[in-house]
C-alpha cells in the first residue's frame, strides 16, 4: 500500500522491450536506501517489483498488459517518473490509501498558470471511472495523491501548488500527455458492498413476502 506522497523523481535509464513486455531501468537514490530484491516501488502510481538494483539504479519487468493498460507504455529513456516506496505501519498517512493498481489512463486536457503561483489542471478520464470521482475527494494522478477541485463532464480539475509541481512529474507534464489514474479504493468497496447488500436485500424481501402469503393461506384454511 502507498500514500500518494512522492518520495523522489527518478529518471528512466532504459526500456528494453521484448515479446512478453519490457524491462525498465530507473536511476534514483532515495528509494534505494533500504531496497531488496522482490520489494515494491510505485512508478507513476503503478506498483512494480524490484528484480535488479545497484546503489543508483533499479530494474523492473512489465508484462504487455501493464504497458497497454497504463502510461508506462509511452515512457522512454530520459522520462521523469514519480517514485514511492510502500507505506510502513509507523508512517503518517499523508495522502490517502493508494494500492498502486492503475484503474485507467487519463489525459491532461488543459493547464492554466494562476496568479497565486498554483496551476489549474483539467484531466479527462475513461467514462467508467467518473462515478468514483467526487468534488473535494481524493484521486491519484501518476502516483500523486491530489484533491479534486471540481468535476467536469468528462473528468475533473485539480489545483496544484508550486511545491508539488517542483517535486513531481506534473511540473513538466504537457497538454495531451497521458497519466495513470487510480480512484479512491473506498469508493469501489462501497459500490461493491451496496450492490451485494442490495441483491441480498431484494432476495430476503422476496422470501418474506412468500412466507407471509403462505401464512395467510394457512390461516384462511
């Protein structure tokens, strides 16, 4: 589990594509201080497994599905990526609960620099994700925990402070660029629970109605 608080901006050193996917090598330093083989590191919000590492570089293998269903497929050597290690039990939850499982790929539609130094960004997202996004709720964009400032017909807008722009890939994200989107997992669980409970509730109601009718028939006899 992650929190969406980016620890470091890494740089893609190389991407070696093959029939089954690709191996990505990333240059960084901070997230490697306590790394081990098999450890998880979120790359632009996508949880990847460390398969090789040195003091200044690590590698992860991505299957074709991951490359196709996330923005990792458009990375190239020199790309800047947001990195975060999994949260520890004793850590503060500075952002929100992030699984590192990308729900879809969004697009930066508009970018406006505001007078106060912040930047307003508008993103479009796949239609099936819209129901999980609420105003003032949390959302993960390229691994960054952000607050939804407002909703649009096809997505949402966020207001990004200068600090976030300087320490994440959003500072250099251009209009038309792809981003990984992970909606709040709590919203998905609530939807699932309500759906199951609703089905059970309907089933129980039918059973009660049937039992009541049977009782009435016995009474009449």
